[in-house]
């Protein structure tokens, strides 16, 4: 889930679509509301919830973390992920895991 404050909207990405995921969103939002009392000018529980359409999905049960990383890369750096070039994102996961490991290693070594 990503909160767009100016739009008062929650966007959620689901790499392994399941109706249960959508069903738990209000519980997650209520928990966030409880943990952030007084941090927002509006009641985040009343924000619109929008599923992000057209994101690629996983074909196994263990790559969700890597999918979240790719989704968030696109949120933080819009248009950095060229989805049209990744028609089979699942097949690219070994490369993305290696890139992430290298990035983490390099940032650790710089300390």
C-alpha cells in the first residue's frame, strides 16, 4: 500500500492477487490510523482505496518481497521500471535479486 497524501488515496499493489488481500486492507488502515494518531489532517480511514492496475504478478509463493521492491522503485522513481520491457517479471527475479544484493553489499562497504 502507498498513501498519496494530496489525493487522500491509498493505492495497493498485489503481486499475488487474492480477494482476501483486498479484504484485509481496512484492518491494515485501521491499525495505521491507531499508530499515527494526530499525524494527519484527515481521517486516513476515510480515504479512497484504489488497486493499481496493470502491475505484473508473480507465479510462485516466495517472490513477493522482490515484487514489492520493484513496485516501490516505480513509486519512488516514477517510470524507472519499464513494465513493457518486463513482460515476464518473474523470469527476471534472479537478476533483480543479484542487483539488490550487490546494492546492499556496496552500501554496507561504504560505511
